[in-house]
């Protein structure tokens, strides 16, 4: 880890060139450096409209679960 701190710029260049860089701490893999990749763009709301179904009883909660969350469990 200490060696990586002192040579971070050089390690970053190696990563940009396609090399895999894993930083170890106490002899064990600790971090992996990866190049930044921009996200795929803005999300489009409603893209899955009509493809997802909820069961009619989705919001029904059994009484024993309600009691358990309120500290009244047996």
C-alpha cells in the first residue's frame, strides 16, 4: 500500500494502458485500480411499462408481521 501511494500516477498510467493493477495490504489483495468509464447515459423512465406485474395482495401484510415490527411478537 505504501509503495502504491508513492507511485499512484505511474500505476494510473499502467491501468489506462490496459494493465490490471491490484494493490496489496499486508500481502493480501486490497484494491484493484480501474479506469473511469462514464455511465451509459440518462435512464428512460417507463421503459419496462406493461412488463412488470404485482400480485393483487402485494400490499397485504400478515398481522403477525405487523406485531413483530411493533415489538409485540410472541
